[in-house]
C-alpha cells in the first residue's frame, strides 16, 4: 500500500510539473489581452493608510500590490537603520479604458517622522496622454556630513495621486517595491563628484535582426542584450524588456515603428518609450508621432553606470547610480486603432551596451545592483525571470524528449496502472497488502 501511495505521489508530482511547463509566462500573458499588465505573483496585498499612524510596514526585498483613488494621499512605513540606503518604487497601472490627461500622475516620497522629505519623484502622463504603466521611486540615502534623514527609526512612504476632473476617476493599481542597497567597501570610497561629460555617439548594434517578444510587466520583461530586436505592438499595448548594464557600462536604445498601409493620419505622441533603473526608478523617456510611414526615436545619451552619478542634479544622470537590469517599456496609444486598426504594427528595438564591466563598489554581494553571468545568459537567450525560473522543469521535459501532451498521456497511464493495482483481486486471490482498497 505504501508503494502504491508513493507511486500516486510521483504521478501527481509529474502532472504538477507538466502543468508548470504548460502554463508558460507567454501563455498567461496572452490570455490577458494586449492591454493587460502582468503583476508580480509574489506581491503581497497592502492597504495604504490616510494617516501615517495607521500605515502598514513594507519589508526590504519585497513586492506589494495596492491601489490609490483620485486625490488620495496614502501612507506606508519602513524601518531603517542609520547606514542603509533604501529605495521604494511605485508602478502606476490605470485601467486600459480609463482616460488620463496631461499632468495626471503620482508623487512618491520618503519622509521622516517630522515630515522632512528625504527625496521624491513624480510619475506623470505628459505629452503621450493615454493610460499605460508608469513608474517613479523615492530614496533615503545616508550622506557623509549630513544629518537629514540620517537617523535610524521609522520613515513614512507617501504616495499622492492627482488627476484632472475630466479624467477617469476610478482607482489605479499600484505595484510597490522596497529595496536596500548593499554597504560600500570599507577600504575605498567612490568619487563624490558626478560626471559632466560622457560619450554621446550611439554605436551601431551588430547586423542581423532577431525576434524577441516583449513581456507585459516588469516581472516578465524579456531579456535583451546588444542587437537589433524585432517585435510587434498593438494599440493600447505596452511591451516590457530588460537589459543588463554593469558598472562602467553605457546603454543606448532606439525604438522604430514600421509603416502601415491602412492610413496616413498623423497622430502626435502615438508611441511612448521609457527607461527605468533596477529599482524601477525613472531614467529617461521619449515619444514618437506616427503617420503610417517608418519612423524612430532614440533615448538621450546617458552616462556610464557609476556610484557617483547619484550626486548629479539631473534626474536622468542620478538614476544611473547602480548596475543591474534596466527596463525598457514601449507603449502604443489606443487611438492608433481608430485610424490604423487593431492589427499589431512592427516594432524594432536597437540596443547597444558599450564598455567592459567594472567591479562593484560594495563589500558584499551586489544582488540586484549588479550583473551576473546568469543575467548575461538570460539576456543572450531572451529569457524573462519566470522563464529562467522554469528552466529546470523545461530541461527535465526536454531531456525526456516528450512534449506536454505526452506527459499528460504518460501521467494518465501511470494513474490507471496505480488504480488497477489497487483494485479488489479476483475471487480466491490473495488480499491486497495493507488491507482493503481505499478511495483517493
């Protein structure tokens, strides 16, 4: 009987593994439609409080889901020591059909209990006035010879929403992240002056286009490295990609739309391109108008990743303060469908990462603030984080040389065999081991 039970468990485990393989991120993404955003499934639900005394605590290294209504000011809290740099980001996800206007958005700030603001950043819908995920972050950094936000204790995370009266008034979803930066090496101190000049000429990526299908959120963003990548994008859709950029490296990116024979209608700011850093802090963005002919737009030249970038007054330079995965999102306005139809339009991304990788300035493991060999492999092979996580299961099935359908047949066959072995024996036969048969 014990052997039969174990066989059943193996069968169930096999079927579970098969289901894990069958439910690939791309399939789950497609089920949500072109406007769906893929939230991190590990996110914990948290409710923002209207008074800081009632705020729920966020833990470092964690992801949360929340929401914010029109005009709300919501508090969360974090507990900090007197040495660690902390970053809290918010991804805003309005409903696909909801209307947004220029200037709508949120402000994220970290404040001490005296309401002194440590830092803040806005995420706003500007010239591209259509709903899509946008992100912003705030940080508490401990600076030498500064007492501002330097004490250990409780800090408030405040998220404020503003929307015009003509905009949709329904709640926006939020995806919140809290990350802590590793401590610096004790035997060396990085420069404290931000760079003023850096190479601005974008190098040409290697020739030869390759297909890569973008994800539907930061969680399942598709890995890219230096190259020319071909995809499609539908009206109302946002595609997510991520590129590993190590210490001392510089990223360049260009997005191009192909032509369409359906119309020549001019649509201003039809495409929005955004770049965010490893903690979802906004780096740079660009918009592109469309009139049915091939067109492209490039992000501004950005400095190589360096710790001292944080001392720059310009936010795009300051955001290039650590290595890791940098996220590219590309959004096509829903109004494109009115003149060009719902058919996806060809999208090409040219990505270049230049310079050799340098050492991390941290005394311990860099974590998400660094680039590993596995990260480079994921980018080279076009894997998202969940696809890489499913790699062991995929390899198991691939080695067996069978597809998911064959796994189902095999599982059902084993299950049938188990049931037969547990059946009541023919008259005069020996009783089954362990007593009479039991139902599952």
